C-alpha cells in the first residue's frame, strides 16, 4: 500500500462524518456477526477478515495501532472498509486509540517518521469519533476491555459519551482497560495501573443483567489460542494479532451461539 499524507488525510476525513454520526454505544441488529480482537498493525489479519467474511456485520474491538509493523496501513485499510460499507464494518475504540498510548508504544513515532511531523493530529481527531462499545441483537455486549466498576450497565457507559484524544472519563477508561478474573467476585486492583481494575463473576453478571444482555465479548488480552471462554461462557476474550505468538482468531456470533475460527483458516 502506498502511503502518502494526502491519501491518509483524505481517508480519515471521509471517515470522520460517518463515525461522528454513530452513537457512543452502537445498537447493532444483525443475523450474524464476526468479532475481531486486537490487531495492532496486523494488516494480514484485517485483510483476511475483510476479504473472507462474506456475510453479517464485522465488528473490530479496537487496538488497531501501536506495536505491529503496518500500523498506519492497518488503520487506513479499516477506514477504507468503513467508508465503503459503513453499516457492515463497525470500528470500536480500544485503549490504544489514545494520544497517551501512542506516545509510548510507537504509533506517534511511526506517523511522524513516515508522514511527517504534524501529521499525527489527524488520528486524535479520528479517535474522538470512535464509538466505545456495541450491543448486538439486544443480547451481546461488545467492548474492548470489560465491566467498569462505577457503571451499572452498558447504557450507563453510553451516557458518558465519546471521548477526546484520551479516555478522560473513568468509566469509559475502565470499559476499555479492565480485565476479567476467574475466582474473583467483584472488583480488584489491576496490574495495568491507572484507573484500571479487574472484575469478577458477580460484577459481570450484575452488569449483564442491568444491560438486558446475556454475554460479553471483549479482547485486550492475548489469550493462548486466540479465543477463551470465562465464567461458564458468559464472557469471551478474542485476540486477533499474530505478533503475540498466538494464532489470531475471530469470534462468530449467530442466533444463540458463539464460536470461533482462526483467521488463517477463514
Ligand atoms: Mn488493549
């Protein structure tokens, strides 16, 4: 992919009004959905998913940039897909779609080196338009991290609104940062630091019930095998970046069922 600043700027500017019109928490009605976890510059995963998943919506759970070798290409490819099929390709925000993370984990430097100093600002404009979460068929919560401690339901998260260049609201921050822990009931400290917390079974069950949902699908942790069920199948983690020594996977959600497939076998 040839990358020029004018091309990247044009793609981002075409995507901005489409994303801006979307709600902070997307209400998605679809017969089927493929859910993609972190890609972190794994352009190959994004290409395979976009080319081979023929039906239903495709929801990307965020973390498109930082770390991998094709961070800009990956972001641009996903935005091109969004522009051509705005109702089918849904791009949620991950904890790496922030200025704070990009300064430390490589995307700011990659953009400055390849597109010129001053180019990076177009991406923080983009981040502030990205939705925070989705609810599929009024039953499945889709979000990068998990359950925030101070939110009763996903609709409570929605009321916080989209964020600026960083995740200023603590509830939204936790929705994109928190991790599940088997054996825990409510909440506990997270090794990730900041506002981040870990959440247990009762925290998840209460949040799901108050949201009118039965399952939460998230990413954020590079689980061995690319896919993992926790809390008796009330929560799934899917991870889709091949640079973590795992086989990238996607979740496939149909009527009353959740399974997974490896990206390289789609
Ligand atoms: Mn993450």
